[in-house]
């Protein structure tokens, strides 16, 4: 079906009165999302990330081609499906984005604070370098299955902390992650909530980030997803690449093992 | 990000390295109190806020600690009783004594999901916080943009009436839901200071008043 015809179909479904749309197309929202996935603007971010990865940049005028995501310097195929993992050179469990920070600081000489400050871009902007790099590196594992192992004691530890944090209630809303993401078929207003205690749904999430967010007009990453939940929970701001973020991502990625990576994802 | 290794991590790294030699004490789940200690230390270094007192939002009170059950583990009877006791002790009433206020203002509050969030180093300051109701509850008949994390409130007063008892129960339920349903998903909106007693009384009116659109006959 041509792109134009798909759009017309999507608009036709959307224009139906609500009850009728619900009767004739019970999965109209899912259909619309599938259509958008086929012309995903996130592809542009992947191209940009590819360029950024090989360009000599930063105070040291270096590329990221020697960055080691766990499989050796510059080896990207299959790297993201093993993340987060323990890195001996930093002595720390790192997710993709905190590892990118390490490489941009250590190899290229950027300042960590500057990178962290601009990592999550404003809506309707051209996006940050690190977002483009994150989606590019992830795209090199497209079609591969998530396979986070917890062989190193620190990996096991981060997983256990993540599991604890997922259930930890605090703040003026008394929310934990599980408050909104612990049951099937729940919504905040009209927005579907993913049930992160259901393996199949976790896998759909874990395999589809970074993703292009239509309502924001930019690519969003897993670090952003964590940050934004804490914002909505009315808690303080989660620091980019912080231990709490890595612990939660370790927990979620491990729970989603077996998910097939396919980015860019598309979110509303 | 700090690269410091916590004591808990070091102890468990040692324990794990001994695992193959000892053949016991090598359970796959880490010791829960050590995990909690590590997690709390990570929380202390993972967040920022425009004012130091806002970081206190991360601290758990006693009830939140009890209610943070991993993987839907059940509450014990003692825990449940303690949460209810703490909740009952927290409830304060409007100085006017009126538990059902202005339903029109309540309607507006029920549909307002904003207030008091922290982003880009700024606290979201408004005249008043929204009530957040619509995020999780169905409200007026025919209203579509509503959540379903909590039960439907459509026709709440039409079903229950607007007696003093119902108004009091409803007020207390919004002020601190855990007084009736310990550890339920619902925020303790009054006890946590998200809403004032007067705002809650207006929400009560929106729920119970026979003139409220929430109690209108279905379209």
C-alpha cells in the first residue's frame, strides 16, 4: 500500500465516531502505530549517528571508532543486546548511554557535565548528538535478541537494586514504577501503560528503544524514558547516566531477554 | 556518576568469588538488606533538585516502606494494621468543617493533572496543584479521555447519595486512601500535601453533589 493510501486509511479510522471505530477496528490505535513505523523519521537520527560516530570530533579531534561497548573497540554488531554490562576499565556496570559518555569523555575529550546537560534534547528540536549515537549503535544490533547476562557480581547487584527500585514507593504521589506498570490493560487517560511484569510486553519495550516520539518530534532514549517517569512521579530529576538509571535499565533489559531489537521504534 | 564501590558490593563480590569453593550460600538472589542499602546509597547520588528540601521527596516514610512490596508479595496483618493506623492519624479536616465544598472547582481540579513537577532545574509552580483524578478514573458519563488504573467514579454520588457519612468517607479516602485500602495504588493526596483540605472538599462535592455532571444520567 502506498504511503498516501496508508495515511488516508489512518485518517478514516481516526475520523470515525468513537464507538463505531471501536467496533469496526478494535485495534485502530495499533494499526495507526504500525503504519507510522513504516515511515519512521528516526531513520534520519540513525544516519546522523553513523556520521557522528566516525567523524573526528571534540577537543582531542578523535572519532568514536575505538569505543568499546563490550565486544572490543569499534565492534558494534550485537553490542547493545548485552547492555548494561560490567566494564573493567571503569569498574562499573554501564548502559549504552553512560558508556557513550565514557567514550566521548575519554577518547574525544568532551566534558562530562556538558554532555550530560545536553543529552536529553527539548521537544521539537534537532536532537542531541548522544541521542543520535545511541540509536545508531543500537541499530547495529537490529534483528538480534537481547541477551543481558548477570555473570559479574556487580551486574547481579545492579539487577537486584533495579528490582528493588522498580517497587520502591516514594514522593507525594506514593508511586513506584510498578504502580502504573504492574497490571494488564491499564491506561493513564488514553495512553496505554506497558505492563512491565509481563515478559512479552517488556520485550516489546526493550526491543523498540531508542524510538522516535511523534508528539515530541525527536528520538528518545531509554535514559529519557526513565527521566520522564520520575518527572511525572514528581520526584527530583534523575541524573543522566546515574546509578539509579543504570540499575533500572539493567533490571528491565534482563527481564526483556529474548526481545528482538528493531529500532527506530515509534512512540506516540 | 560515581564510580565508588559500596561496602555491600565488595562483600558480595567476595562472597560470589567464594561460591564455587563453598558450594553453599550461593543463592541467585542477593541479600535483601544489602541490596536495599546499596539502592539507597545510589538514590542519594542519582538525583538533583532546584532546592535541597525537594530532595527529601525521595525519602520514604514508614508507610511507603511497608507498601514497597517486591513482586506483589502480600502484606502481613500487622503491616496492614500499621499502615491504616498511620493513615488515620494523618487526616486533617478543613477549618470550616465543611467536607463538601464547591463542585465546580472540584470538576476543574479533577481534570487537572499538573503541578509540582521538577524539570530543567525548575519546580512547576502554579496557583494550585491539580487533583490528578482524570489520569486514573473515569469521571463524567461519556467522557473518553480518562484512565483506568483506578475504578470508575461515574455516578459516584448518584449511587451512594450525599449523606454526611458518604461525604466524610469520600473526604478521608481522598485525603489518605490507605486509611481504607492500605497500600492501594492511589496517592495519599492530602497526607502528602499534594492537595489542601479545601481542595479535597471541593473534589468531594464534585463526586457526591446531585448537580455535579459526574452524577448526570448517561448520555
